[in-house]
C-alpha cells in the first residue's frame, strides 16, 4: 500500500528543521532532504515547497514536474508524490496546512487561484515576489526564536495566514485569475465544501446523490454549482477524482486488481474492469503494465 502522511505526522518527519506547527499550519526552514519519507507517498494535507536552490524532480499523481530555484511547488490533499530525483545542492522551505484551512479563503479571487493551482502546480516567482515570501519566513522565524509573550502563538498564526494570503495573490496573477475581490457567495462556499469532501472521500462513493446528501443540498443544485465553477458536472468531478485514485492504486500499491476493486467500493471485478476501460481506455492490468508498475 502507498504510505499515507497525515497532517499530524508532518512535524516528526524532519523535526530538526520544523519551525512551527499548531495543528492547522506548519512550516519548515532549510530543508535539504527528508530521509524518513518513502520515495512514494500520499499526502493528506495541502503543501507548498519553495525551492531556494538546486533542483527537484517529482511526479504528482504520475504527472512529471521539475522544480528549480525560485519555483514553488503546490501539492494538493490526496496527491501521490513520487520523489524521483534531487540535486545535491537542493534546499527548500516547506509550508503546509490542513484541507479545511487551505480552502478557507476570504474572497473569490483567492478561492479561484486555489482551484487553478491544482492544474498548474509549479509556479516561478519574480524577484519581488521572492523577496516578499522570504521576508515572511524571516519575520516568522525571528518571532519564533524570541517568543516572550503569551500571544506568540496567535501572532505567528496570523502572520502565517497573511503569508498565505499574499502567496495566493501572487499565484492568482501568474494564473490569470481576475481581480474580483467579492466575498465568497453561497455557491462558492458549497463548491469549496464539495472539493474538500471529494478530497477526503473515505467512503469511495461515486454517487452525486451521496455527496448532495452530505452537503444538505439537492443533486440538481450541486451539479449546477459545480458546472458554474468548473465547467464540469458533479458526476464528472467525482469520476475524475475516482479515476485519479484508481491510477494511484494500480501504479503504487501491491494489491491485486480484485483487492483494489474491493478497496474502492466496486461491487465486483467485472464492473471495476468496465469502469477502468471506459475512463482509461484499457483494462486495469494492461494499464498497470503499460505505465511501469513493478519496475
């Protein structure tokens, strides 16, 4: 099975570089390697890796990316990360948040940026943006090193949230997200809740009715909101999420095809095979072999 890393596990992974952890936000400084990690693992949180120097080659859900100096790599919850290669001089800073905090943005521009970054996880910052991001880290590090008041935790928490706010504004400019500063409307909030629920779909449900019931709305309204925000129906987004999970398990787990089908809630092996053939164009076993499983 793929090693899963929950947010509560994060501080112990590389304790000597952990600078802050409050159960909702985490950041680490001067990270050069994380030897405790398996090469392939799944994260259950939202993370950002800011490359200071060197180069990192990764695969996110099997898609290849190269992260170089002044790049930021964004990793969404439930992503399978494959650490392919890093140069000897690689160094980075890491910031991570829980999914609930990560989607709790205060206006529509930031929410749209967060949605778009999923498809564009590597962003190259300008010199001014780099300076701003590093200043936040320096100030946070100074405050943590000189914790003299009863309000240090609260002030650092607000500081890191301000950092996240500015970071996403930088991201929005690179991704071409508009400057609409309107507060999130009810439909925006529903879509945000749907995305969080979809990322944490432990029930492996493929039913729009199930998600609508969990969100206390009608299936028709949920589909309408999803189409408005993503140009896809709720069913299409659920299928996309399920196919991503199927790919993860076919390529990165040692379970048999039958065991994977059962794990993902399919009633029988035949139905699972037809579902995979429909979405991936080949049988589960052929997809496994064609994409390097076991090599």
